[in-house]
């Protein structure tokens, strides 16, 4: 827990970085009212290396959110194993933090208090906590909104708070469950840029679930394409477009087109 | 815009007084006209005189003179003991019951069956068990206040969004801290509703407990006055209980708002 997120420059080489998260033959079935089980995930195996930005892309109902819930420890798999730095994980913990799609901030706490929430109970004196909170409040651009309540700020700002309150805990893996899906196009773009900015700065490992091809191509080092019934990995696509990525380049469009055709 | 706000603000402050003032004026008008005999409805000025004697005079200067503060103290102690007991039992039990299906399964049916029993049916039993006075009253108040407090705490705890608890768990919050830092604050609006309902019903059952021949207390005064045919004192008692009940409600709400962020910051 004491490991700090290191600041890594642009010379990152994910292929040689150590594996942080390993998913081994993971399956999930839900009992149904009729006879038999509904298979949601079937034999998912994949690895995430330190500092990688991986998008899990698939249509709704392909089990990608279920996978994220299992990784977070909110739900046990039917079979298979999740390893973090080699150790099997089963319960939720601050080494795998989630940014939810829906508003999951504590409505009775201010922006600052929400961001500080996970630090409480850590061996850290008050002054240091306050400095950390200050740092992350300003990293997500909410310096002027520290004392606002969640109900007083916009959806985009809420997601900024959601990001800050987990990044401050320096998780090994950041799990994001369609975090920007509910935002308007312009805000979503701002948030994508913010995510990339923070990722450059803090170089955490990100697993980002989305159904938006453009979003995945903009963000990802790798796109894991899911298909449904049962949910499984169809393809593992490396996106080697240079960063920062421009949405108007031919390379970007080409990737979007080819992945869109894969998804059909 | 600003002026509009301030006028509507003033209106909102005055609005609650509309009904009391209208009631009082019509009462006054009816009494002045002499349409209703005073043994059915005493004149407001008689009631005011009785109230002033009851509250401010020295003991011995007329019936019930100067008894108010003694009665108020006795009644307040009974209400607060009963209400406190209901809070101490009702809130923890409600919260556990809202989160643990086993506990809810065990308690749910019994609580709902007992809830259907009117409080007044407990009175004879309570008198046999506890005699007349403090204990019977406290028992009745505690029993009556328990149900709204328990049921609302239970509903509040049950309806806490699982995503808030998941968020806590992923941030490394353990069960104990989760209960106090997430579960209870998130259930706070329901808990407050339960406490306010419980406080209101406490005063109702206080009077019931005191009607049985207790020597002091606001309920006892009303019963006493009935035996003496002092309808003006009865009305004084009713109005005083309404005022004190309202003050208790305000005080309780204010206290909760002072003590808990969640009570202050959530509607």
C-alpha cells in the first residue's frame, strides 16, 4: 500500500512493464428462473501491464461491466482467478478503485470531504492529508469548488470528484465503468482529456469499460473487444497511434472504422 | 427578482400562523356572540386568565395555581425517558434489521403484528405491571415511539444505495467505519423522519399514561380539570401540549442538524 505512483515520462514502454493485473480463465454465470444458467462471461483471460491504458469495448450486455465488478471484488466469479501483482484478490480494496458510471459520491460531504474520505483512517497526519487533498482538488480543476456539495455541481464535476477521490488513494489499477457515458459530448471530451492528462502525470494502470468506439480509440493502448452471449474476448487490438491523438486524422478514422466493423 | 423573493419569503414565514390566527379569531367571535354556552367552550379571555394563573401565580392562589413548572418537569422527564428508550432500542435494531435479512426476517412479522395493537390496549396491562405513575407512562411512551423510529431506521438502512457501500468498500472502509461514516449518514433523512414522528407520538402517549390518576403532569392536569368541571384548564392543557410538542419537534430537528452533517446537508 505504500507504493507511490511514479511519474513516468513519455518514454513509457508498456510491453516491457511488469504485469499488474492478471485474469485467468474467468467465467461468470447467473442462476436464472428457468432451468440452467445464463453464461455472462466465459473463459476470460488477459493481462494488464503497469501503466497501460486498456479499453474494454463491447455492446451492452456483453458482460464488460460484470467483469469490472468482479475485478473490483464486488461480485465473485463462478470460476477463474484474478491476480493483482501475483496475489489472488477476492474482496474490494483501495488497490483497485472504481469510477462508477452513476453518481456514487456521498451527498452529505463536500467536494473536499469526498476526496479526503479514503485517506481518513490512514496513517497520515492531518496537514499531510490536507495537502494531498489540495493537490488532487487542483489536479482535477476543482480548486474553486472544494466546499460545494455534490448536489450543487454538474455531472462532469461530479465525475472529476469521483476520479480525484480514488486517484488520491494511488490504486494499482483504476477501473472505470463507462464513467463518461452519462455526460454531454463536450463535457465527455473534456473528461477524456483530463483522464489522459492525469494518466500521463500519474501513470496508473487503467481498465476503461466503454461501448463507444471513438472513445476507445482515443484513449487506449490496447482495446479488448468483447462479444456477447456468452461474453468473451473476441480480439485484442493494439492501438499504436501517437499521442496526443487527434480526432480528425486519417489514422484515427481508420482505426474507428475497422473496429466498428468488427463489432457488428 | 430580489424583492419578489423577499416578499415570498415573508409570506412563507407568515403562512404557518394563518390557521392558528383564524381559529383564534373565530373562537373569539363565537364566544363574544354567546352562541355557545361557556361550559362547552370557554371564552378566550377566561382561558388566558386560567393559563396565567396556572403558569405564573403562586401555589395556593386558586385551583391549579402555579403548578405548571412542576407538571412540565414531570411530563418532560416521562417523555424523554420513554422517547430515549425507544431511540436507544429502535435505531440500532432498525439499522441492523434493514441490512441483515436474517434479523429482519426474525423481527419483521412480530413488529408489524404488535404495531397493529392500539397503544391504549397496553394501558391496563401496563398498570398491572408497573402500577400508576412514572413507569407505566414511560413504558407506554417508549412502546409507542419505538415503532415509527424502528420502521423508519429500517427503511432508511434498507434503501441506502448499494453503490455508496461499494464505493466505501473499495476505498478500504471496514464494516464499523462503513456503518457510521456511510450507512447512518445515508439513512439519516429516514432516521430523522422516524425520530420526529416518534417525538410527536410520545406526547400523545404521555397524556394517555397520565390520565390514569397520576398526581402531576400535563395529562394529569387535564384529567383533574375534567373532574372539577374546569373546561378552561382543559383547553389550557391542550394548547400547552401543542406548543411544547411543537417546540420539542423544532428542538429535536435543530439538535440533529447541529450534530450531524448528513442531517444538515440533505433535505
